C-alpha cells in the first residue's frame, strides 16, 4: 500500500472525524457478535454456579447450566461455545485416563448442548492438563513431558469428543505432530467434518494464571510449560508453527495470548491468509475486569476496544470470556 495525501491544509485528517456519520463511513474494521467464541468452565453437579475468584463475572457451571449458557449464547447470536472442564481432583492421574472417558464432563456437556441447542457450534480443548495429576498438557515420565506418547493420548481424547458431537476441536497442548495425528485419526474414524482449530502459536505466558485457577490446574502444576509452549521473545518461530499446522491439516489457526501478541496475528494473517483467531486469555480478562471494578477504567469501553484491536490486527474471530457481555453491548449498538 502507498498512502497518498495532500499537504496541509488541503489534507485535514480531522475532516473525517467531525461527526458520527463521517466516522462511521471512514471506519475500517467492524466487530460483530459473529466474531465471538465463548469459553465456558464446566463442573459436576446440578444447578451449580461456582464463581471463579480471579475472573469476576465468570463461574464454573454444572452441565444443566452450561446448556442454559449455550441457549443464551445462541439467542445472542454467538456462533460457538468452547468447553473447559474442572475435573474432580480424585479423577486426575498420571496416565490422564479421564481425558478419553466417553462420559467425562466435557463429553457429557457436548451431548447435552447438542441435544438442546443444535445450532451452536461446540468447541473443545484437546490437552491433558485438566486430567493430569502433574498439571502438564502432556504425559510426564521422570520429569520430562513426553511428545510422541502424548500424541496417542490426544488422539484418544479427540476421538471421544468427536464421537460426542464436537464441531471444532482445539488442540492446545503444543506437542509436535499433533495436528497431523489428529487429522489422520479423525478421517479414519469417519469424522470428516470435524474442524481443527490449532492453538498454533501458544506462548508460555503469565496471563494464563486465572484460567489455571478456573480449571483447578494451578495446584497440580509443578514448574512451568516452557519445554512445549513458545518463548514470548519469538516471532519467526510462530510463522513456522502456523505453516506446519496448516500443512498438517489445521482448518483454523490461533494465536494465544491475544493483546500482547497482536504483531504475531498481523504477521500470520498477512503471511498465510488462513482463518485466524486470537485467544483473549484469562489474565487479559482479569486485568480489564479488575481495573474496572476499582473504577480505574471504563470496563465496557476497554472491553470493546480490546476486541476491536483483534479485528484490526487481522483476526477473523476471538475467544473471549467477555463474549456474552460484548454481544449484549454490540447488540445495543454501543460498539
Ligand atoms: C491448557 C489451556 C490453557 C488455556 C487454554 N487451554 C492454559 C495453559 O496452557 O496452562 C488458557 C486460557 C486462558 O488463560 O484463558 N491446555
């Protein structure tokens, strides 16, 4: 692009900012409800809504209330909901077997949502951390997170999710070779329409803290995830990972966290042109909510500005805990 403008005063950029009408005409990007994916935390029980302290406004919901949340999302026009289980600590093992239990929380929630709200897309997370007594996304032996052995476990986990009716499967584990392994297994099992959204460029980030509280993984995890999640200093590596995952059969790619990594999103969109998503993670949500609660910022405006930033950076959509609140604001035309 070669932007041309006349010298001042022939060019006055303020001309197009004078009124709401002119600003609307000159607006380059838009945010709509159809851009939102809502992450929801699932727990066991009935009629249970258990607030997550580090994420004001977010609660762990029992399956019956997750179904209500899916109905609310569908009514608002949110196209997809993404499930994360809070697994009872007694079900967590080093072998992570609960991950491929066809009746685990995630799979029960998928079936319940699909029965009640078939029009909403259900996305799931593929990674072992909610089921792992050691808190890691992969199987651990002698303190090492194993790659190839983990792939087999991820395939088993994904196949039961597809069987339960998941529309979009989101591998968030960062093992090498998982997209190819999952794609091949899904095709062979006849799940040809299941979409893979790869958490392709997922960084080892401090911004996941509140999420780990929400899924109950904080206590279990010893150490960090730096041997599989990316170094925040790297950008070229993100392009190589995204290219690799697209070649292995990813339909959509994600950058995570979101706001600190807008440069990666723009680069990915410009380089590959693939359907590109950001995860506005729990810590980003908590920062905006926490500051708003103290009256330090206007929470709604900060929320909408942060979401528009993802669109401007090149995102086709955003996973955000703000999804229902943002949808209501957008529908009220405050965005
Ligand atoms: C783990 C997973 C994480 C998130 C989504 N899937 C956390 C982690 O990698 O430790 C983070 C989401 C958020 O912070 O909102 N498989």
